[in-house]
């Protein structure tokens, strides 16, 4: 098997005539947690959708476990997706199913396992995220952090080799945020999977990831380990990591001279 589960080379993507990503090069090793960061609209979620097979590159190559995603037909893509888990932003649980039924859903859809084995597997996954005792609750009865953990249990139900996370820390309180970050790290190490995390939460992510890619205006502008990213003197990275109001990403939208808008002499 190749050392890298994900290998992206010179990837570009456009919606029609509008380029979104240009010349992306990215690798993710087995058992690693990789973070993709950047300001809103920079293309990081589009990159996640390309890795998940929801979109196809305009040019370049994207290989998952040695398989060229661009060359797959629908059946091949679905087969590869069964080896992926996805944690959607805010969980995306089925609201009319219990916690147990949500986690059991992919097992029932993609396997022929008997119900007694599905039951055991669901309880194992829920126990891994600390929610075995909540198996009978409905999503409306869960806190935001609990819902995210149920979604995480569902994403690992089929023992994937790759888990994709879309803003897993959004809207969480500090305790739930820390719990979720620790779970991502622990499950990655325990299951030996590769995790790709798209996030804005710099401080929590730098505690648990192995490598970071910064995207801006559709290109990777910086990459490195958490230590290297914290020490970076690149203006964009420094502004993003330290949450500074002004810098390469300006505070003020370009506008005429202020005096002109007030009707005063320049």
C-alpha cells in the first residue's frame, strides 16, 4: 500500500468559467490528522468535496489509496465512498430516528449483517464516543456537542480508512469543543484512519493535528506542522493564527475617501 492515503497533484477546479482551486498539491499519510484552513470562500470546502468524490477535478490528479478518483465510474465511486466516513457541519442527523437508528443506518444500508451484530457494533461505536447511555434519545433531545459525537459514531460505523470533517467545532461550547478534538485524535490513532479536517478553529486544531495546509484565493499559501505554523512569519498565516483584525485580509472593504461619503471637502 502507498504510504499516503491521499495524494493530490496539480489539482485545479472551476465552476464553469470561475476558477476556485489552482495547482493544489496535498498529501495525507495513513494515521494522520490533516487540517485544511483558510478564510471563508477560499475553496477549502470545495477541496473536501473533491476528496469525497462529490466533484471531479477540472485538471490534475486526486488519488485515494492509490485509486485515481477522476477515472472512476459511478459504481467504483460508490465502492470507494463506502471506505470513507463523513462528519457534516452540525452533524446532519436524521431527525426522525433515535441515536441508535442513526448510527445503525450505514450498517443496514451497506452490509448484510444480522441485527444482533448491528446492535453490538452500534453500542461499540456509541461507547467509543461516550454516548452508549443516550442510544434511545432523539436528536432533538441532544445538546450540540452530543449530536456531533453521535454523528462521529455514525461516521466510523463502517470502519472507514478515511474520515472527512467539515467544520467539526462550529457552534460548540469550550467543553464540547475539547471533547470533540480529543475524540478526533483518539479515534484516528485507535482505528488507524486518516482524518482530514476543514476548520476555522486554529487553536483547537493545532493541539491535535499532524499537518496543516492554509488555502487562500484557491491556492495553498502555507503548509507545515503545528509548531511551524505557530512560528510562521508569513503575514497571512500570522494574521489567521493570532486572529488579528487587519492584515492581508483587510478590515475595511475598499471604499472612496471617507470625507466624500460624508459630503465634506476632501
